[in-house]
């Protein structure tokens, strides 16, 4: 039963995501929370690991969630789910692709989809920020904890590096080193 | 990944021309699903039909699949180590930064169009998915339809204007 749910969830995610992995995060989070597959923090960790391993982010995420919820079979099913609709749609388009590309309808649909995807990445940012900044909910005591400010510091540094086009793997490695240093240094 | 595909497919194997590659990238970006999968399926199909599409897709998925499976199996054991927990604390902050960067890049693409319509869709999509928790699939369908209708209405107005 969990295998069918995994397949359907990732089939849906693969069918309705445009333009790469980050737009997918909001959707994976919604599905994973609805089914109780992952906590918000696990999801963020998976995003980091998927980003620091080779291969498409979406496929990596699917394999991860599948493996965690349904073992090896789950991983295969989830990966199949995320690939299937891409595969079928591309096969269909490959046959009539000149027409598809010049079609004004496709241009119109894309003019609505691109901003929608931007909005969804915004939603992913808000939900991930909530998960990692306030894991136990927003309260005054959060702002007096060292962890919160260390976190903001790492976020500020890595944001600058990301905008300077430093490779994501380097950024993730650096953040891990700072995390270890700060963790032991402040005895968190 | 696209520059890698280009180098391998055009320069090394000479399966496709540069023009084909730019078409494939455009199509891969405007169809659902991961761009790398779309591009692999397309290149495979163009080169040797359906079996080619299957093999290319399998090829692009397989390394990810194996690596992630192994990591996922050993991750649980590592998570009990204190240093690993601290490392992930730092990494979570970095992920937030990477998402912010992706958001900025998408926002710039929207900004280029300089259309109030695009900003409205962006705000609406953010509101619906982040705060009202509407299913992202419905938001995508709705925004796609909205874009289609909007562009059709605009075209009608333009053609009326020239008559």
C-alpha cells in the first residue's frame, strides 16, 4: 500500500513540476507531511545531500524518500514515479516538436507557469526557514539561544557565497565545517 | 548538467548538432519533470528511437539512484554521531541560502518580462502554496490556464487594434 502511495505521490510531483528541483520542494514537503513520511528537518537534510551528490536533485530526492519509507523497492518505485511522466511527455513531444515549440498556446501557458514556479520557490523558502529557524515554534526564548544566532550567521555567509556563484557543494561543505566548529565551540 | 550533455552528445559522439541541443534545452525547460531526465529522453529518442530513449533515461537515473541508496542506508548510523548532527545544523542554514539564490534567479526571469500580470501570478502562487496550503498541482494547472487565457485575450486585442 505504501508503495502505491509512493508511486502516485512522485508521479504527481514529476507531472506538475517545471524547471528543476527547488520548485519541487514545497510539493514534496506537502506530500511527505500528509503521509507522515518525513519531518521537515529530514527533508531539509535530504535536499542538502541531494544537492551535494551527482545527478538531478529531483531524482535524488525521490530515491531518498522512497528508500526511507519503503526500502529498496520503495526507492525504485519512487524514482520510477518521478521519471515516468517526463519520459512519456517527451516521447510524445519529440514526434511533433517543431509544432510544440512554435505553438502560441505553449507560450501562453509558460507565461503563467514561470511566475507560478517563482512563487512556489518562495513558498519553499518560507517553509524551510520556518523548519530550520524555529523547529520548536516561534517564541521569545528562541531569540536568546546561541544556536539561533549561529544559524543566522551561517545563513548570511552562505547567502553571500551563493550569490557569488560559489559551487553548492563547496557551500555545503563549508557550512558543515562551521556547524561542527560552532557546535563544539558553544557546547550546543 | 546541460554543458556536459552538449560536450558529450555534440562534440564527442556527434549524435546531434548544436542547434538540436538548444531546441532540446528549450523543450526540457517547458515540459514537466526534471530537466536532466527530459533532455536525456529527448537525446535518446532523437538518436535511436524508443529503445534509445529508455537507455538514455536509465543511464541518467542509475548513478543517482545507486549513490543515494548507499548514502541513505549508512546515513541512519552516522546520525547518532555528535559531529554529524552539528554538521547538519550548519548545512540546514546553507540549504536555506541555496533556496534563496534559486528564488532570486527565478524572480529575475519574471522581472525581465516587466508585466504586472507576471508579478500577480507570482504573488498568488506564493500565497496559495505557502499560506493557504493549496495543493501545488492545482496551482500549476490554474496558473498555466490563466497564462493561456490571458495571452489569448491579449492577442485578440492586438489584432483588433491593427484592423
